[in-house]
């Protein structure tokens, strides 16, 4: 009699040979393309971008009406604040739904029957979630920064965060990387929580609620905590003016830790628990 | 070939599957029969790698399911009617699964044709009836033209036309030489579809038999009525039958057939007012075979509370 223990079951799945992985990624990509939710969330991100730019346009209008002395006290018209947190949340929702929609609809069953190597399946899903995060993040960061540059025209600092348009490039890259991180972390959380709503609440909590409670902490702790929160990594990655603690390299390391930790938790949950 | 060896699955103190061992041979339709909660679905899910066994193993062609690369080419399964994203079209649902196993779009169209869903291929699954979703599940199972097909309660909730369709589909799959294992809690359903039956209760194998033998067991007893019941009882007992009163003036004879009873009564000049051979339904045979298990479970549940 052979006894198969749970420990044996958690052994690494058969080494994914490239074609199997490529097919799994192609299948996950097709799954994403063939549901309307994906397009609804992308449209939501576009709407958030427009809305954010409208707010910035109003700010610019205010600036133009203000006296020179007041103008010096204006905040920068920064799309990473006005637009990207919402974009990150909406694109992150796509990343979460790469796996949570399968639990909600029961389609995780056929998915696992088709690709029973769970590590391979999660790897394919993570690849798709990260790709959507990177492309969506880049697209909307670019749109919102270009839109901001057009709105600002030749108005100077402090309203204009970038002396020349090339100074906006690190901002775009940093914002895109944060959306990528958000989407991949959302997938990992989704694999653990198995519910779109719970994942989005957790994700929102990490971005919105934790910073509020953090204000109660001593300043240094508060600053440290704020520095590692995913949305706050954007200015740190860009190396822009910001009140946080991390260098661009440090911020990149923090993003990697977030993604690895979330995906490891997701892989562990997917591997250990019964599915379907 | 599916081999299940000493398979056990525990949820806390409860064993859903308890040291279950059996083989499913190729070329025949095997039925997996048991009451609700007997462990049928759990066993199928362990065979398919969806659930982890506590101990023991389930192998398909000598391998655990998780070790099979592109498994749709070897094993097809229908577990639940509701396993497609309602917002996806039938074609895309199948195309996503097919893509992961390197199966092309023309095969997707072919299986949709085979299960009769070609006309609604580009409709969203959310608008499908149960019967259509069940057909879609079977289409998914057939994508890779597998030699082994597993189905969990495929006729549950279907109307008569749907049941007839499933039945004929399963028969044709078997006729194509595939190994078919289906679970059901309905013996009558099994009788029309399967060649070989595995009966389980409380996660244990209670009986493994051919459908022929089950049918043979269904002949049961003969109800006899006579104004001289007491005399007739003596005669029948003399023939080796066991005789009991049915409480309504009649006798129930087991172990002797109706013509023999008629002949014996005539020879003893005992008038007969009624002679009714009674056969058990297949459901009754099944309940007899699983009755002990169900009773034992009821007792066990009472004592653990």
C-alpha cells in the first residue's frame, strides 16, 4: 500500500516546460479578453483618468485667477495623486478577478482540470495580471501625465511638478510600476481570499484605511509604514520630491517584496486547499 | 484504467471516504452508486486532483492526475453543471480550456456540434438552461477526445429529454471504446446505462457487481391467498420455502416460484384465491444492499452527538 501524505502533495509541480506555460498564459489571456467585466473596469479606469484631469483643470483655473502671492502656495498638479490611485484600484480589480471570478462562478474547477499543476496555473495567472497591470498602468499614467502637461502649458512651479516634459518620465514609470504591483498583489490576495469583494476590500484597506490609522502612530513609525504602502511607492520609485524614506531602488525592492509575498501566500493557499 | 487504493479523506473526525479501493476497467461503463453523502463526489474529485486525499492514492493510467501534462487529451470530466463563467459565450468558455491544452478552435466547434449547442455557440452561458449547461460540460469533457470520461451525477435535475440525451451520449461514448465512470444515487438510472456497478456507502465499498447480477437479485417473493392459509403454509414450508403472514390474510413465500406453489396447492387440493409473484424494483435491491450502511451511519451520528 502506498500512502500519499499531504506533504507529498505539496511537492513542487512538475517543472513547467515552456510550451505548457505558454499555452496556460495564452488561455488565461483569452479568459480575460472574453468577459465584459474586463472592459468595464478598463472603461472605469478611463473615466477615472478623465475625472482626475477635470479636477486638475479646475485647479489650473483657480491658479490663473489667484494673485501671484497665492500662486506660490499652490500644490503641484500631480496626476499620480489625482488619477493613479483610482486607476490602480480598478486595474488591480482586473488582476484580482483573474482568479476570484473563477471561484465565484465555479469555473476554477474546469480550469484546474485543464491545468492541474497549480503552481503553473498561478504562474500563468500572475503573468497575465502583471501584464495587464503594466500595460494598463503605463497607458493611463501616460494619458494622465500628457493630459496634465497640456493643461499646465507653460505655467511654472509649484503648480507644475515638471520643469520640462522629460521630467515626467520617471513619474509615468513609477506610476505604471505601482499599478503592476497592485494587480499582481491583488491576484495573490484573490487566491487566498477566493472572493472579489473581500480582495477589493483588503486592497482598498491597504491603500486607504491603513494610512488613516497610521496617523495615530509615532511619527517615525508612521513614516516608515507610509513609505512601504503600495500607492506611496510611486513617488519614491520616481525619485521625485516626497516626504517618504525610500530611494528608488529601495522602493523597487519594496514592490518586489509585496508581489513575492502575495503570490507566495496565494500559491500556498491554492496548493494546500481543496478546490472546485 | 483508474485505480483507487486505500483512499481516505477526512474532514475533521468525519471520514467522507474510508479506505476505499477499486479499479475501473476500460471498455465498459462503470457506475458509481451510493446515497447522497456516500463520498462519490469526493472520490471523483480526488481522482481528478481537485481534492487532496488524507491518505491513499488514486491513479489514472498509473499516474496522479496532477502529473498528467495537457490532461484534457487523456481524461474528460463533468463535475457540476455550473462551472462556466455566465458572462462568457459557450464557444469562448471551451476555447479558453482548449487553448490551455493546445487544442484548436475547430475542435471546439466540433464538440459544440456534437452536443447540439452549435446554434448557441456565441450566446452567453448565463442564459443557458440546466440541460444546455450540462451539454456544455460534456462538450468540455470531450475537447481532447479522451479515453477516460468521468461524470458526477450527470442526470441530476434534467428533464426527460435531457436524461435521454445523456444516456444515449454515454452509451455512444462507451461504444467508441472509452472508459466511462459515472456516479449516481439512482439505481434505475444505472440500470439503463452501466455494465458494472460499484456501490458505496459511508465512504466504503459495499459491493462491486455487474448490472446483470443486480437484476437477478430483484426477483423477490410470491404473495399467496387461500382460505386454508395455515394448511398451505405447511405445504410450502415442506417445499423448503420460508413463509410469513402478510398481516392481511395472505402469505408471503420466499424461495419458491409461483408455478410451484400453484402445482403444490392443486396436489394438496388447497384452493388458491390469489397468486402474485412480486419482484423488487432495482431501487429496492439497492436499498437492501446499502441499507446496513445507512443504518450504521444513523447510529454513528447519534452516538457522536
